[in-house]
C-alpha cells in the first residue's frame, strides 16, 4: 500500500511539473512573438513618412500579432489536451494493473485455503478410520461420506480453475445436444448438496439444446454462492420454468445481497466483494465468472436482482 501511494505521488508530481512547464513555455512564446511584433512596429514608426502607409502597416502587424497569439494558444491547447488524455490513459492502465495484482493476491490467498481445507479434512477422517477400526459401521459410514464430500469439493475447485482457464483462453468448447434440463437440475442439486436444505421447484419435462456437461456448473456455482453468503437459518430456492418460450433458471437467497454498484463487477475473474484477508466466506472469485462465460457461450442472459426483503436473485434466461 505504501509503495502504491509513493508511486501515485511521484506520478502526480512528475506530470504536474510537465504541465506547468508546458504552460510556462507557451506564455514565453506568446511574449516573444509579441515583443518581435512590437519591435517591428517601432522600426516602421521611425522609418515611415507616409501616415496612411504607416497606419496600414501597423494594422497588419497588429493582425499578425493577434493571429500568432491565436496560433500558439490553439496549438498549445491541442497539445495540452493530448497530454492530459495520455496521462488519463496511463493512469487507467496503472489502476487496471494494480487491481489485477490485488485480485491475483486475493485468489492465491483464497485458493490456498480452499485447497488445504478439504485435504486436511479428508486426511483427518481417513486417519480416524485407520486409528479406530473398532468404530461401529454407522460412524465409519459417516466418516467415509464426509471424506467423499470433501473430495468432491476439492474436485469442484479444480474443475472451476480448469474451466476458468479455458474460458480466459477462449478454449471453452461447447458440445450442444438436446437434454432433459429438468431432470439434470434436480439431480445436480441432490448429488452436490445432499446435506443442504434447498427448496427446488422444477417444471417437469423441460428440454434445452446446450452442453449437458457444462450446464451443471451453472447450477452448482449459483447454489454454492447462495449458500455461502446466506445465514444457516435461511433457505436457498432454485426455480426452473418455461416462461413465454424461454427457459428460466433462478436461484434465490436471503443473504447479505450485492450492492447495485458491484453487480457487474462480480462477473470478473477473481473478483470478490471486500478484502480477502478479512472475509469469512469461502471462495475463489471464480464461480460467477464461470457462470457468465458458460451463459455467454449458450447466448443466455444473466441478471442479478434484489430479493425481497433481502438477498439476491440470479436469473439465467436461455
């Protein structure tokens, strides 16, 4: 933070100095041009004997003096505007680079935590099984299911990173086929969130022409986000319906919500609201980025709306 502040201060002083120097040079040029014209006028006044000719020559000099001033000021103004535009673009590039560095730092912090947690949890559960073979079958099954769930969580994280990388490099391949999206949505929620209380309302026998392997990523990431940013007592709702010939997938939560000025930013890679070092919610900032890329690949529209009385609705319209 100190280095950034120092760089901004040096940047401001440098360009402030350049602009002041440029304005001073412009003033000097105008003065020099005026001095030359004034000297020429004095010479004409001393050497000319014809009053009418003297008047004409002085008027011509005054006109030339005025035009030269306009020319210097005009060219100087254009150059100054170009200089200011260049400074603005450099500042924009600097801000983008600073933001990217911060986003990458946030991603490294979060992905490290996200990788270590399921690995540590799985290791602990397997070690418990090894050290205590006398555990009853119900307890053993519970530990095995926990290890499988943590492994699935780790697998989802790796899949998200791979999908994000493919999307960034425009290598996200879409293999379209006609599939039962109603059944796939229900099965996805059931398989990936077996221990969560999710209200799933799916209109039966809805079919979609899209990528059957990528579609679950939309559902998983949206539901995971809704759970992540909602209190444990609040229920997440998933709706799938055909509305006016369009397939509408909606995920509702009653969580913390998303400020209006952040609703477009959350689709950026690695972007997360707040500071990663003080944030309690898990995540890598890839979920909504992946959802947006898959939606775009299917020519689908995605909107983030405010839920009532609180929370968020994510609407994906195919």
